[in-house]
C-alpha cells in the first residue's frame, strides 16, 4: 500500500524569531502547498522550509497539505524542540537536516490531539513512549506481551528509581497506544500499578502569605501571588487566563478547560479586583491576564520564580511552590468553615476524596480535640 510522505515539524530560533521548521523528502506538490501558506520561507542555512510560530498558530497545516502528507508533530512536544534524551538515545528513520528521532507510530500524536490532551501531557506521553520503543527496538510493538511491559516498568523502578507519578504516566503512555490507537480492549493491559503514596499537602499560614505579599512591590508579581492564592489556581490555569475571564459584574473568575477539560467559576474578591484594575492601568495587557514582556502568555518558570522569591524575601523557610498557594487556599477555607463541597468545586476536583485530604492539615480539626497530655502535665506541675 502507498504510504504518505511525512512532514516532520520542529522548533528553531531563526534570525531572532521562533519558527516552525518543516522537513520532508523532496516532493514538488508538497512544496507548492507550503509556498502558498502565508509567512512560509525557505532557509538555506537550516536546509528546510519554515513558518514563523505566530503564523503557524493561525493555520491548520493538516488542511493545507491535505491528502499529500501526514504531519509528525512529536518533536514540537520535546522541551522547546530540543533533543529528548530522557532514558536513551535516538534511532529510527533519518530525515535530512535533522538529528535522529525515534519516530512515533502513525496515529499516536494525531490521536492525542484528537482527544484534546493538554500540551504538557502530549509532551510527556511522546517522550515516554519513545523510551518504550527504544527499549524494545527491533521488535514489533504489536507482539510485546503484558508480562514484558510489566518487566519494563519494574526495571525502570529499580534502575532509574522513577517516582510513583512517573510510573503511572509511563504506563498510561503505553496503554494509550494499545487501547486508543490500536483499539485493543482495556483488559489486555491490566498492568499492576504501584500503590500511590499518601502525601499530605504543604500549606502556609495566613501570616506567611501576608508577608509574601508585603515584600512584593511589583504590581504584576503581586497579582500573580494574589490570583494563585485567592482563586486556588493551578499554575497553568493562571497562565491561560484571559482578560475576559474576569467578570467584574458578577464578581466571578472563569477557569476554562482546566484539568479534565472542564470549566468552573470561583469568587472574585473586591480587594483582588482593585488590585487587578491597578495592574491593568499600569501594564495594559491585551489578551492574557498576565502577559509576558512580548505580549504572549507568561512563562511557567517566571511564575515559579515569583513565588519562590517572595517566600525567600518574606523569610519563609518552607518549600514554597505555586501549588502550595493553592493548597493553602483550600486549607484556609476549610478552617474558616467553608463546606467541603464548595471547596471541591472551587478547586475543580472530580472526586471529593481528593479534597478530603485537606481535613488532615486543617488546624480546625486539631482545635476540636483536647489532648490528654494537658491533664497529665497539669497534675505533674501541681505536684
């Protein structure tokens, strides 16, 4: 059967601009289609066609190339288009002008995109499935047994000491191929998963959060801290939040298509609105609530740095991350008597069991109990 040629996409910085490189075996018809795309150019130095990233976002390349070629976007989901060397090196089909890349099976990336998986999940699945392919290099993936897959995961646990979370992600990346791409039954992959460790979330008290806000003088940075804490946001939710998600009439904040592809609302406090209006007046963001200097989304690394710097300046010696502010939001709500069901809605948890872990770190629970050591020590001191 005739196999379509593949166009491999990757990121590059060309003359100070972020571009999407298109590499494929010479094909006159494909070249004519690409030449018709606004912004497309040929680079002699990179030996490939390219499209500025801002133009690439505006088009559907699959529609532009039609039936002529398949689109391989796997390299776009490695860290900024760089080589992915998480477990082993590269092998597989060579494409002129590129490093050797372990080419993912046809349909794997396409199915991830059709299922609307997040960009970060796609990057992780692609990376982990390449590792799996490399481990079984030379074997037909369809013939690998459940026992061999289990042994592969166990070897990673023993030799790489991968975390419980990574174990599950690697299993899911493998299961996705067999169940979603090949359409096999779920029973075939009854892989024994590791028991998830029961970890209590780290939280800050209100004084520590107040101290972080007090030492943060930059209004944009202060808005980052306030939104993470006051709305219980995940870092990605703040990065993807747009100006029109702030509903000042109804005093609500809309979080769109978050984890689990669901929307939710959280309350907008009056003082937070005042702060956001001052930030808007000073910075004039156009689309995103928190914009980078170039007008695009704010980077995840910048969010982390803002939180860590504020904690350090405030003298907080605990490990503080953006997610710690989310945990603190939930715990403080619980301590002031907010019903657990509302907290579950605010956080966007599907299961109440996920939210119930905050009952284990809330001071409210401990304040309701009288420690018997109090009477023992009192009697001892009276004697």
